[in-house]
C-alpha cells in the first residue's frame, strides 16, 4: 500500500513507519519538526528511517544528531519506498495538496501534541494540532477517496474510571487539555465515519516507552538523571502506576488496526498489572549500577493516578498482544541511552 504517516519524526510514528517499510509498503511521512523537545531526537529517528530505506551518505549526514547541534532538519528527502516532507497538518492547503499528489490507500494519523502538563500551559496548540489538524486530514481523505484512517489517541481519557480500562467506558470528563483535545478528535473522526463512510480505527495508547522516546516522559528522564548523577524529580510518593507498553508492540498494533473495521476504539496497552514509578526507578538503578538522588514534588492534579488496559478487544479484532515484557523493554531502553550517551548528555529534559 501507499500510506501517509503524519508526525513521522515522532517516537511512535517513526517506529511504525520503519515496520511499514520492512513490510514492503511505500510510506510518505510528514512532520513539522517543532521544537517542543530537542529536535536532535527527531533527526536521529529520521536518520534511522532513512538508513533502513537505503538513503545515500549525504542524506544520512544531514540527519546526524551528533554533528548537528542546532537540529536543522531538511525540508524533504527520499530513499527507496520512503518519502519525507517537512510540513504541518495545521496547514490545510498543504494537507490537501499532499492528498492531491499521492493516491493514499490509508492514513496513520499519529501527529499530535502530547504531554499533560505542557497542555495546561499551551492549550491552544493542542487544539490546533490534535483537533484542527485531524480535521484537515479527514477532509483530505474525503476529497480524494482515501477511506481508511488509524487515529492515535490516549489512555489519559480514562481518568477516574474503574480499572482495567475498557473501551466502552464513558470518557466524558477529561482532566487536561491534552485529553480533551484527543476526545474531540475521536468524536470528529466518528462524525466523518457516519457522514462519509470513512473506516476509522482509534487506538488508545498506554504509557509508551522505549529507545529514542520523548524526553518529557518518565523513562527517558529517569534514565538520564540517574546515569548523569543528577537529582531525579518524582511527583507524588512514587506509588502511582502505569501500564507500560513497549514502542514496538504499539507500532505492531497500530499497523494491525489498518484492517477494515468500520469504526472502532481499541486499547493498546501492556495488559499487565501496572508498575509503580518506584519499581521502575529501582530497575533503572540496577541496570545502571547507580542510585537515584530523589527530589520529591507534589502530585500533579492533571496526572492520572493509575492506568491499566483491558486489551481483550485488541486480541479479538487485531489478533494483537504485547510481546515485550516491561523489564526487557527497560533494559533495551537503558542500552540505547548508553550507546547514544555522547550526544544525549545535553538533551533538554
């Protein structure tokens, strides 16, 4: 298939695009490469994709984060079945032109502003990217006959609901602008399914982690802080827990959701008993051979106390279950930090 992957320089989208390329699909990726976090992480992911697609040495050099301290990203590059274009789904003419030039078989709309706390400081950009950007992609699909979308969503919608979280729970009380923007995107996608017959799979992600993750997320920050002997900021008592899910498992589930389903909302989570932050810190300490110097902060009111996914629907509809146990995934993540330590040392957390 020929597939559009939005947000392709992002953590989850880059791994998803890599798996699609390995399966022989043609992938067109777009990303605005914003500076919400250090752009060098996005360059590293794009370079890995370019390498996988067989890019030449000049392209790989332009994407080398170790040699590109300012994080300048090329506007476009092509290699094998991969095409990358720097652009913003908030720009409707750009999106519509993209659909006009490519006969996409399906869209994986993974572009998003993420992060609960940042959404409280900058709610506008969450609505323009997560909602308005999704609208532009849906309009591009409608105008150019593309019938399938996989839409990334979040477990943050389940705040206050009984666990394990099931897809049929009411999620009408989001406690952050981030969660509200994702709820709105889900509702908008349903309206386009109803009105125009678009086939939409909404995948709700549960605490994704792995190599080259976002530096505002706990696993990345804890690993960096402990490795560098810096104080580790811990919000609350550390007994809050998450259903950690390794990024490759998430990417597999996202691709599995490309099958025709009509309109479905599907949890992609670890399906394990959740792990506490204290347990995660202890594992990283052992892996690095260093103790954390913990500085405690008050629990943040926009955070969810626990997440725990019921993944029965994913098993039934997608034949999907996570394959990587948390401790194995944590070990792979710590190994990546060690391997990339030279250029990661001054990444802004």
